[in-house]
């Protein structure tokens, strides 16, 4: 047997499934010959890798000699165990009756899992079948105890070994997304709590088995030393042996397989948690009964997952994929598998994207680390590449150096997630998030990744619906995404030419602050060696000096009005007119009008995406771009009536709005804290109040209500909702009293999320 085994392992043409089948046949035949014809009452059963018929060159032989109490069982065991030991192949063996095996499995998780893969090799086939049926029945009966134990083992391995998909040198067996996770899914299926591993999972499992087998063959694993960690020095040779173009292609396949398994494992454990009455017996958190809570238009939460509303029609709604993704990320909930399947029916987005699609995409990114799992779900369901075709080039692409801890695609998602916590530091959080997501998109194609990335982003921006100026900013972010860390750590900051060179390169304070935040997010996503307090201090000082050379932004101009809006203004009376998503409100100027209009719009579940407010003589004008939070636009006649009643004081606006806000509060904590800043020097006649906060229903009304309590005249307002953030600038009456300024800032922060 030893000579035949060595001959099999020496054949270069025998790899993967063919090698495993040959080893299984060799072991089965030889073990059967060792046991001979023992008669009834004793059987040799393979468990573990041999039981599954997927032994690798380094696999032990896991065997159970099962008997019904025969007195000669020890002698029969010696006939098998001693020859195996003589070959040098590892042996894990036991001699049990069926009852003894079941009893051991009740207290030993490893033994129980091994017996779930038990397979008859020789002897009494009926006795072997009884062992299999009895151990599986005991596993199902004891699921209330064993599944939580198994879940803890899965989580412990993930904590210890990391993830197959994103490690430079993954452990193919033990890491998250590795072979043992598939064994765990199989065990859950045997317990009849979730479905068996899918065809995609089995294919991923086969990929990892192929690589593990060839790794062990090349490293001479056998018995005493089993190699499961895919070291970098082995990757080139393995790629050649397994028919991959190069080591990058091999590691991309390993990463993709690990991601498929990890994602399926998460789905399996959610099914376990949702299984009633197993939810209580497993001690897993979540609602005990069916619940449905609206999250977005046609999107609801049910039993801890994001699903479609009953009357949703994916085939007619190209924006639905992104609405579901944003809702899931913001709520911190997984998308149900059936929902992902239905989303494949959505038609492709138009080019350029509708504004609502871009809003949802930025909203997804602004959810921070809640977006990571959503991106993975979209990718696994093959919904991501249709949205961003360039993603296909970076998907599972390895970065073969110890500086990086993630594949390119995961690095980009992690960078965007980290950037979400920094959005209050920039005037354009939407561009920060998009720039973080695309800053390394050029790594998927030949050539310098910065040059390639600039070209790709110049194409992506218009397709997303960005105006030319915003696309130019994204291109500048890609061009200069390494500028600040490179200059800060390699140049003399005291040399005036250093800051001047950076200022000349970036061209504006807006781009400078975007690059500052991007540098931090990019570094944190790269790995622990890429960021330090020393580097943070150097970059901060460089930004301060370059920013001092770029100050002096002009006051934003009022929005240009259409002829219809001009006619409305000329009437000078309270009026509201809607044209699609554009809403114009005019009234005789008085304090609190902006607050009233914003409150009434929020009362009708309208999210303000942008607004510009200013005075035209004695008339106050505010132009809003709005989007309904759920369903269609409201009846504008009713909105007009509510605005009139609010202005007259006959509508209890604050009370009704408070109830509405509570009913439709978005789940999940904001990724970053709200900020309020009083800016001096931006206007000779006004104090500019900058507010950056998470977007919530009614947040604009709350902000402007504070101004009203202070008797402040809002002379001009420039309001933007960018993803999940509001970025607002209010030009109010000049404030010089330090106590009043401090109190205003505190009161604004008190009403913000």
C-alpha cells in the first residue's frame, strides 16, 4: 500500500478530484483486505476525510471498528491498526459498539461531527448502517445543545485564523470560509434546521480541496506534519501544477471560494437563528415572531432580514437594488436570499443613473461598516458588477505584499466604510465616499494603477450621474490619493515649497480636505503598519500649511429661478408649487418661514435632498428638491393647506412632526458624530453656521427651529443631503457675543442625531 500510495502521489497528471478518488479507492481496498471476512457483528467504518471520500496527501485515516459485543474485536482491530501505523500514515482510531459511539458523540463535538460523515468500508454492512442512522438521529435530537456549541467553534476558528478570502497566506481548512465551515453547514443540514450546502458552495469546497491536496503533496505532508496554510513561496508552484495562469489567478480563485463559503455560512446560521422554536433553544437574539417594518419604498424588515414589500415589482424598478442595499446597510440587517434572487429581475439602470439611484448608492456607502456585508451579498448574488462593471477587474484580486491585509475589492469597500466616519470633516461627503471606493479601481488592469484609475473614474462619474465638476474632483482624488502621505513622510515641511507644491497640485480647499480624509481611510483599510500617530501628525501639519494657501471661498449664489418660479415670487404671497421633485415655497419674509416649510414637507414624509433659500426684496424664496421616503409624492393640495395652517398657527406642527419622526426613525447609529461650526470671515454682514449631521426625517425643521428661538434671521440657506448626511450652510444675523455663539452651537447639537 505504501508503494502504491507513493506512486499515486508521484503522478503529475493526477490532481484534484482524480487524486482523491484514487486515494479513496486505494485505502478502501487495502483496509478491506486487512479486515478480511470477519462475519456478522463487526464493521470497519471510515469517518472524517476518508468518510467523505476527499482524503488529501496529508490526511489521517479516521476509522471506527464498530461491533455488537464480539469477544474477538481486539484481535480484529490489531489486524487493521498495526499495518496502518507501519505505513507512516496518521491514524485516528476507535473501537465502539453503536451505543458507545452514540454516547461518546453526545459529549464530544469532534467525535459527533466525524460520525456524521461515517461511511461503510468493510464487514457487516447492516451494522455500519445502524451506526450511521443512530448517530444522525442522536445529532438531530440533541441539536438544541450541539448547534450552539458548533456555532461557537465556528466563531472561535474565525477569530483565531482570520478569513480565507482576504489573507495573504490563508489556512485553507480552519480559517473563516475554509473547509471546516462547509463541514459545519453539512452538520446543520443533518440536523434538518437548514438546507444542505448549495452547488456553488460545493464547487468552492472542491477548489479549496484541490489546492490543499496539491499543497500537501508538494510539501510532503504525511501523518506527523500536515500543511494547510498556503504560504506565499508555494503559490507559484501550485498555480502551475493546478493549471492557473499565475499565482494571482490561483489566489483569486481561493479568495472567491472562501467568500462563497463564508457568505453561505452566514446565511446558514441565520436560518438556524430564525428556525422556530429553535430560536429560544439556541439562545440567539432576534424577534421571536414574524414582524414587518418599513425601511424604504418597497423595502421592509421581516424577522431580522431585509425583504421586498408584497406589492414590489422588481421587473419594473431599476433602482430597487440600490434602495434595498441602502436600507440593509443603514439598518445593519442582512438581505434575505430570496430577495437577492428577486432583485436579479430588475432592469439595468439608465445611463446616466437617475438622481435617486446615486442618492441610494451614496447612502449605502455612508452606512460605514454596515455596508461591507451588503457589498458582499450583492457580489455573491452577481448584482454588483452589473452596477459597476469595472468591479469585475478588482474582484478577489490579491495584493501580494505584507503591507496590505485585504484583496483589492475588499480594500476599497473597507476604505469607503472607514471614510463614512470622516464625512463630517469634509464639505462633500458624497465625493469622499465615492473617491474612497474607487481610489484603487485601476489595480484591476495592466499599467500604472493611478493612471488607469483616473481613466476609469472619468468614465464612471458621468455614468453615475455626476456633473463634470464632481467627476473632475473624483479624478483629482484618484490622481493624488498618495500625495499627502508621500509628501508628509518624505519632504521637509518647513520648506515653504513643500506646502506650495501640494496647494498647487490639489488646487482647492475642497480637494485638499477630501484627500486628507481619504488618506486616513485608505491607510486604515490597508493595514496596521500603514497608519500611526506620527504619520497622522505629519499629514495634518502639511494640510494645515497647504490649506492656508488656498483659503477664500466666495458665498454661494442663489439658485437661478425658472419663469414659473419668478411669477410665483412676483405675487409675494404665501404659496407652494411643485414640479416633479422640485418644490418652490414663497411668502412674505418673516422669521421661521424656512422652519415651517421644512416641517410641513417632513410631515408628508418628504426627504429634502437639496434646498436653497434666500430673500428677494420683501419675499422669502426657498427651492427644495425632495424625494418621498415611501411610495409616491403626496397630494400637493393637502401640503399647501398644511403649510397655510402652519403659518396661521392652527396646525400643531411640532407635535405631529415629533410623532412622525418617531415612527420613521432610521435604525442604526450614525457612522460619524454631528458637527456645528460658526464661521467668521466668510461674510461681512452674516455669521455662517455650518451643520453636518446624519439625515433624518425632520432634521432641517429641527435646525431651523433653533434659529427661530434665537430670533435669528436666516438670510441665505444652502442645504444639501449627500447620501446619509446633511451638509448645510446658513447665513444668519451677525453673532458677536461669545456666550450666545456657544449656546447656539450647544442647542443645535442637542437637536441633531
